[in-house]
C-alpha cells in the first residue's frame, strides 16, 4: 500500500513553508525575512522566529495594499495632468514656429477629450467659448472627475 503524501486531512495551511536551498517562504513563494531583513535559511529555525517573520510579511503586504488603495483616490484629470507634465519634459523644446511639441499636442488633445468630453479644438480656447456652445458640442460626459479605481475597460473603447 502506498503512503499518502501532503497535508494531513483536516489540518490547516500555515501560510508559509520551507523550501530547500531558499529558506522559509510565504505561500506565494516570497522569502520570509527577519527584522534585520535577512532570509531564514535554516530548516530547523524556531517556530517563533518563522511566525514572527510571517507576521512581518503580512504587515508589509497590508501596507502595500493600503498604498494601492490611496492611489485609487486620484482622479483621471490628475493623472492626465501628471502624464502631460512628464510628456512635456520628455518631448523637449518645440521646433521654430511651434507653440507646443507635436507629441505633446497629440497626447494633450486625446487626454482633454477623454477628461472633458469636448473636441480638442476647445482645449486652447476653453475660456473664450460660450458655455452653450461647449455643451452643444460635447461628445460624451467626460471622465476627468471620475476616480481612477472606478474606470473600467468598457469606459475606454478602443
């Protein structure tokens, strides 16, 4: 009769395990580290030391998730402005006779349309155009005030 391998029936997973040649790891194969930041390579390490390293891993993971949730509080308009600032720096100075670099102009027009729902021709003359004219020319409601975490792939139709 063959012997059964693996976890005993009814036992719970601990969330960590020992991996030969690598040391103690969390269930997603991330190496567990102690308070000094060093891996725990000893297979006979004390249970208390491994549990402490696992709790540090869980705390780090929770902090990462919290940081990711804070990023979702940004609006599409804020992300668009930050991106355009980056493009402006990367594109460099415009050629003679141009107010903006062509790359910046193309991307700014697309982001303006996505954020406001207005055609790109209103981007530079937004203050001069009448509100009624802008509303009549609106293509869609715009996503500028929507939180980044609320945008779905159906909002961005390619």
